[in-house]
């Protein structure tokens, strides 16, 4: 799987890149046919009065569709974890749908 990481309103450090690669790269355990993951992490703006608000967004390209999740938190790593959990849930649902075992 190819992972593209983009930073918005902040500089991407190696630690952030490694963390994103670890979390998003781990999704291949759940579904091995992921084509590409586009990850956007950063600050929503530089003008918050009460401190920074970080945002993480993942667009996961799988056969026939794109799965998307986003999260905003006070901590960048918490936002990445939340978006990973959400995209993982969507990926499991997509996998079940592909198998024909959709539960209603």
C-alpha cells in the first residue's frame, strides 16, 4: 500500500511520519487489497484562542470505492488514533460487504 502524508499549517517531523505509517500501515492486517492511503494531518488554523486544534483525515482507496474518515482533537496523536479506529471500522464493514455477509 502506498501512503501519502501531507501536513497542513505545520511541519511534518519524522516522528509524525513514522507514527502515521505505523498506524495506517497496520490496516493491511485487516484488508490486504488497499490501493492507496492519503493522510492529511495538521492544525485547523493558527488562530485558536485556547490552544491548538489538530486534525487528521484519511482517504483510503480500495477496489470500487474510497473510504474516508476525519477527526479533530487537542492532541495530534489522539486525532490520528481516532481516525485510524474509524477507518478500521469502515474497512471491516466494507470487507464484510464484499463477502456478502452484510449484517443489518
